[in-house]
């Protein structure tokens, strides 16, 4: 069986981290499938998806790490081409990646105790985002 859905939300711009775990859990429950995989994909070149422990310390640490790895105040060739100031956003997105695949068993995501699925906003402005969710499995 195959089921497609989407998750929509707004972000505040670079550094915003959105916990989408509950939305993915609900998508699995609504699919009525017992076991399979969930693929979540961000159709964006300035965002990413990963897992982490969604707690206040890491919500500060991750944006600080991204700033050290790919500084937002550095000149990038992308900015010379498009003059939009978000070259750093594209590079951060390339490091993290646009998708995740998560197995589920007995209608539950196989996440670790302290593991949540998060969307990372890297763009330099607030955005409306839409994630594609595809569930494949069996009843």
C-alpha cells in the first residue's frame, strides 16, 4: 500500500527548528498500515530534515554549530549570482539533506527514546513550508 500526504507550517527564518514528530506519527496512524516506512521530503534548497533530541540546549547548539560551519556573514558565489544573501542557506541545506526515511512497526515510528524528527529552516527569511510525506507498508 502507498499513501501520500503533506505537512504545512510557517517558519521564522534561519535557525528555526520545527518538531514534526507528532505529525509523522499521526500520518502513520491515519494510513491504517501496520508496518512499513515513512519518507519525509522537503522540496526546498534552503532547509533540511534530521533527528535530534528536541530540548532547549540543542535548539541553541545546532544553529550555533551551523553558524560556525557555514557563517551567514561570509560572501558566497551564490550571492553574487542571485543577490539574495542566502548562499549560506543553500550550503547548510546541502550538508543536512532534504529527506529522511523512518521504519514503523505496529503503527509506531522506530525512533529512539530521545529522538525527534525536526525540520531545519536555513533561509534568511520567514517561509511557508510544505513537506511531502509518503508512507509505504502493509496492513
